[in-house]
C-alpha cells in the first residue's frame, strides 16, 4: 500500500480482523442472484438489489428487482440499516464500489455480485470504514485484487478482499473523523450532484436537437415550413449495399497490418480510433472488412441501452477492419453521411432498434440485417440535409464546450474529495483533537489495544457458537 504517515496511536491491519461474525458465523455474506422480474419490488414484496443500488458513498434502495412469487426469499441476506455493501463483480469501475446503508426498507436481499460486511459497533465505526474504502489508497488496493480477462467482467474473491489493508484509529477518534468528513464532504457532494445534473441535461439537449433535426422542426423556418418534401424511406434505400457484419478473429500481442475495432470504438456515438486490437486476417484490398472514409458502423449487439448505436468514420481508407458485432453501411448519393448518422442516433430510431432486438433478457441483445435494412427514416432534400448538419454541428459544439467545462469541474471536485479523505487518514483533521484528548488515544484506547479487544471478543463468540459433539455408539456390558 502507498506509504501513509500515521499518528502514533494508529495502526494498519487487514479488514478481516475487524469484521464481526454475522448470524451464521460467517464474516462476509455474499448474496443470491435468482432470475427476477424486471420491475422493482413493491414495499411489501421481496426484491434483490441490483449492483447499481451501491453507489460511491450512497445507497439506492429503489435499484432492485422483484423476486418471483414462485421463489422463497432468504431472510439471512436481507439488508439492514448499518450494513456496509461492496460490489464484487462487474466492469472495473463498478467492481469494488462501497456504500454504508444508513437506512433501508425491508425485504431487500443482496445479490451474488455484492458482499455485506458488519463491524463490532463498540469498536469500529462503520462510516469511518466506508470513508477509508473510498480513499485513493484503498481503491488502489481494491483494484489490485480484481481478477479476470475482460475489463467489462472482473471479479474480486472473498479471499483477496479479506487481505485489504485498513488504517485503524482509536474508536473515539474514528467517530470524530466520521463527523468531520460528513460536514466537509457534504458541500463537495452537493456540487458533484449539480454537475452531474448538468451532464444529464446536456444528454437530453443533444437528443432534443436530434429529434428536431430529423423531424424537420430544426429547419422549419429556414425552408418556409415546407417539410412536406420529406420522404419516408428505409435505410436500405439510402445505402450502396445491404449492411454486412464484420469479423472478429482472436487478438494477437504483436503489431500486424490489421487493426480490428472493439465495440468501445463506437459505443459513445463518436468514432474512437484508439479502441482496437491487432489481428491476423487473410483478406485482399477489395474486402468489405476494410473501413472507408464516410462509412457508418452500427453496433448489432450490445446491452439493450447501446444496441444499434452508430458512429461515422472520417479518416484514411483501409486503416481499420471492423468486428462481427458491428454492421457497416455506406451512404449513397441520396443522403449525406452525417445526416444519416444523426438520424440513426435519434430517439425514434434508437427505440426502433431496442424494440426489434432479440435476446433482450441476456447481456447482448442483437439486431439483424433485416431489422437494420428496414430502419425507417425521414429524408429531406440534400440542400436541407446540408443545413440540418450545419445547425446540428453548431449546437453540438456549444454542448461540447459545456460538457468539457462540466467534466473539468467534476475532476476538481473528485480531487478535492480525495484530498479531504487523505487528510483525514493522515490524522490531520483530528490533530488538535488528539492533543486535547490524549487519554482517548493511548494505552488501552490505542488502535493496537482495540485490535486485541476485537480479537478476544471474536474468540469468545466463536466459542459460544461451538456446539458440543453428540455421543454416538452403544454401551458395552459384561458378557453373560
């Protein structure tokens, strides 16, 4: 762990040594992931938390799925006030997220992708532990404990998690630190929430611009409200050939002539040229797998929120090949590439793709060639398309500026939060408090003494739960 200079009365220990045994004697509870209904559970129904219920520093009880009536609930893994939850599986950014459950409704169970932790209340303050686990120090340690071959599907085993180092302060100082952090971080969290709302507002603004653009509203005044010239067409009417799937050979760890795009190259709706893997292919210069300037790439498989997302490629011909999870199409003379791209990103088309995707109960819903070819589009004249593209790009440039400013501000808030947390766990926030209360941090009140108390109490509890063995066998008597 990165070096921290600690006050004399503090110590570093593994989190395993601080955990309290739960109802069945286990110090970690991992949940259950049955097949649930998509809708959340009503207040009097049992539900299973989704991993999105666990956010960095806060808990969302509404993020759950209803347990079917055909399945019996497991009260042992029901979430209660005071629990500390941590995700143990998912994409890198979502594996290892922590929150303290200050208050929750009843009948909600943890899922198999999360752990539930409890601590001895008289010795360990849960908010203090939550704050420690949010520091960059602890997050680095958590990140090192994640395993998996795919960044979108990592895991953190209990064995690895239990070795996580924790900076432990005397119990009374833990409470003071938690109180101070609650006050200091409140303003930062409020600012962060405002900035995140701005980010969401910009997303809605972009969608409203696209909706106006592809319906004729954006240029209604420009063309004298003559939107009757617009025609209803299918995607197949405005591309040179039917959309075709790509190819996804196994990636290699050396440079080749073939840069095969990954899904993340187009998931944002903007082409990202650094998202690729090198592959070996046996194709010639006429292969459809080569991407040309102006081609549009459509994701034919992804999660339900991203299936059908498109991006237009503006760059050198034949610099990339595209994967099997994408389709490629080339606009013909009836449509401008950027106008077609904006049409594909608009709300109506995105809904069309979602509604026609197959396998929506799984992780990778798909759309096929027929669905994509039949995508309904409204097509104005080339002159109006040109004006629409100009206006959309102008409005999006304005949104880009606001979004960049928002992201920069969010980075500053995040850095401020980490700076405050670092000061707390170097003892800087409570330096004067320690000078004023030496008796609360020394001797039997030191962190080392606290560890011994926890160890002794766990041993006593373990002894109480040990059941005596039943005597077996039959009595033997004297031979007659």
